[in-house]
C-alpha cells in the first residue's frame, strides 16, 4: 500500500537524472535498465492513512525496465498498527506494466499485487492502474486511475460465518504535480486523491478505503543534496473522527489512540540508484 513512496521516488528520480541525461543522449540504449531506491520516512502514509502507526518506516524497491517499455519491480516497507496482518509485519508490492511515450508525456498501464509475507492468506489483492503524465510549462503533471476488482481482501467482515468470503472492489483516482524552483535544488510537489471502496473493516481489521469514500491530499517539497533527496510533506484527509468512530479501536494509533488519518508533516530521506 502506497502513496508517499511513489511520489517521493518518482520526483527524486526525475530530479537526479535530469543533468546526466544530456551526456547519455548519444549512448546506445540498453536492453535492460535497473533502477531502485532506499528511503527512510517518519510515517508511512498510504492514501493519507498511516500504515506504520505514525512511526518511522524503512522502504526500498527495485525496477527492471526493458527498452520496449515493459517493466517489472518490487517494493517493500515495514508496517505497524493499522495494516498489519501477522508474520513479520511487512508489505511487499510486486509491480509490472508497460510505459509508452506519447506527445511529450507517457501512458503507463500496469498492475500492483499487494502482498504481506507470512501474514493471513486473505489479505493479498491485485490492483490494475493507468497513469498519464506530461508537462505544462515548468510543471510536471500526472493523472492516475487504480481499480481493484472484487476480492476477499477488500470485503466487509464481521464476526459471523456469513461475512466470510465476501468480496468488494475499490477505486482510486489521483493527480500529482511537481515543479522545480529555478536556480535551486528544490522541487515543490502536490497530490490529491479520491477513494471509493469498502466502507468498513476488511477480513483482518483494516480497509483500503476506511470510510468508503474520502479525499486525501499532500503539499510538500524535495531538496536534492548530493546523492540524497530530503523531503517534507503535509499530509491530510477529510476523514473525521465521527466518520471513523465505528472503526475504532483499529483506526487509531496504538500509542495514544489519536487519529491515523489526520494532518501530519512527514519527513523522508531517499537515495536513488
């Protein structure tokens, strides 16, 4: 489950690869390109909701891209509180897709398989996505749609035999924007997303869209210093305490019972290779 990870990694890659790209224009394209990242974040937020109990998370991923546009990769993070399903409390996302350049931008079609190694069997789910990216002057823009078809991991669940095996679907719409500050290593970024899915708890006490329908957003900045990108972002949702009351105590911090979808400034440091 992810939002901050993809935004931070994508912006870091774009910023850190702009300068050497000129020197590489004359090099013959490689059949396969391997890229990756390692990041430390102060809170792992997925679509505005903390997946690490408002504590730090260590994250990393690797992607192999063929010159044809096909790619495959994996990304992982530790978890805490909401979103854990047993085992080592680890999320491992397997990703594959095809990216096609179009009109100065790109069309990206793929699928993410969310897995939780060693956890409960009915927590894994697949989510196809389509992303369209481009530019408007100095601003990089991205619009995305992710739709997870009906699966047990997304279904409502209660402590009754009748609820077992129920399936639900989930829709996520989002947009990202980023722009470099001229003459500086600083990039400003923003995000807005809308979730429409299961209005309740899933088979293991969580939900991809906890209150069914809600908005999440982010405003932040990234600063490149040598091989590292330092980020700070204000993250929030429109999920109120009243709306999430029926999800408690699951939908709260195990430290102080505070909301895990409320406003938070999230810090990160990322190394891209």
